[in-house]
């Protein structure tokens, strides 16, 4: 009976008693893994630098209201024929003062067949005041030719319908601040895998894990 109790006590001690061991090493050689996947939690803003090219596509399909205001210098050349209507209303007195030569015969004075006819030359003085009045409407074609610099003033709004597709390429080489990143996954690569470390370990393990 005593032997049975002693064996049971040894089995219980073997299963339940833990042993403590302390291991220490100074300047121990450690070889790190080539890469280490990790999850990074960003607490503050992340300052980065973006470099490269960004291509995009912009589609424009809308009506644009473009204000046009200013003074513009332009070279203007044109030839145009413009009909002009002229209304003439003129009224005056024409003064006539002259000598009128008259060649005739005495028959102008004496109408008698029994008298001989003699030639007669006289200058008759004439002095007249003749009223003159003109009222008419005319259409006169006028040809206008121009070639030279002019200034054009604009203060208008142009409604322009634009339907176009743009494909710009933006070159990026600027610092950036990433504000909205909370958690992201990353892989860290160790460029120096060999390292030195001072190790101090406290190991607590059950006696059942000890095998001869």
C-alpha cells in the first residue's frame, strides 16, 4: 500500500511541478529572418514623398459660361458697299443778269409786206430773279474700304457647349502628408541579418516536458 501511494505521489509531482531556469548570454550571435510581415498602426500623420507619373482621363460634357471682358488689339480689314438714302430739300432765288444777242430783221418790228426787210442786230440786257426749289430723295451706294489696327472692347458672357475628353499625364515629385491611414500591412526586409544581442531569459516549464 505504501509503495502504491509513493508511486502515485511521484506521478502527481511529475505532472504538476514546474521547474524554473534562467539563461543569460552576453553578445550572442542572432540571425534575423530575411523578411518580417507586420501590421503598422499610424498614430500621427505620415510624411511621405511621391515620385512618378499619374495618367488620368477627364471627360467634359457641359455648357460653360465664359466671361469675356477687356480690350483687345486686332488687325481689321474689310470692303463693304453701303447704300445711303439722301433727302435733298433746297429752295433759293437765282439772279440772272446778262446780255442776250438778237439777230433778226425789221420784220420783227414792222409786219408789212410792202416794206423791205433789213437785218437787225441788237443786245438785249436781261436782269431776272428766278425762284428755284428742289426736293428729292436719292439712294447713293458708298464703298467703304478699311485696313488697319483697331481696339475691340468686350464685356459679354459667352455660352459655349464643350464636349471633349482629356488625357493628361501629371508628373509627381512632391512631399505628401497621409492623414487618413489608421492600419496597414507591410513587409519589413532585413538588410543586415547578423546581429549581436545580450540575452536574459527566465524559463518556467513543467517537469513532464523533461525526457532522458
